[in-house]
């Protein structure tokens, strides 16, 4: 399994609009991508902290890389009005032997 971790800051006055856009525009695009498994958005508990971390899971690196090249630029344009910083992307291999319950939940 492969993970893409995105870090950025959101305009706090637009947080609810951002969440709505993720749900109604971004997620449907992701669900159409080969190999996409799940998106996990994380927001700080502290209101004044604007940092958001989005983790998307992919069945394999090849599908995540294809998405990065072909579709991600469109996603960036969709969310750009809500951001105060550029998106920083980091890619990781997920060691599934250490998280069997999580892997089974994604497979279900």
C-alpha cells in the first residue's frame, strides 16, 4: 500500500467551505482513480492552528504516481481558494504487516 501525505494551511474562515468542497468535488474525483483506497483529512483541535494534513491511500505506487501527474493539478486548482500556503506532498510506503486491522478495514 502507498500513502500520499499532504500538508497545507486553510483559511479558517473558509474551513467549512473547504470541507464541503473536499466531500462534494475532490472525493468524487479521487474515487474514480484506479487504485485509490481512502482519504483521511486531519484538522488541528486548536482553532487558531490552520494546518491540515490529508492522507490518501493507494493500492500501489504506480497508481498514486499516475494520479499525481494526471489529476492532482486539477485538485490543486479546486482547493487553491481555501489555502494560505502551498501544498507540500510527501510519499510513503505503508508497512501493512504492522497494521493488519487497518488494511482489512480498507479492503472491506
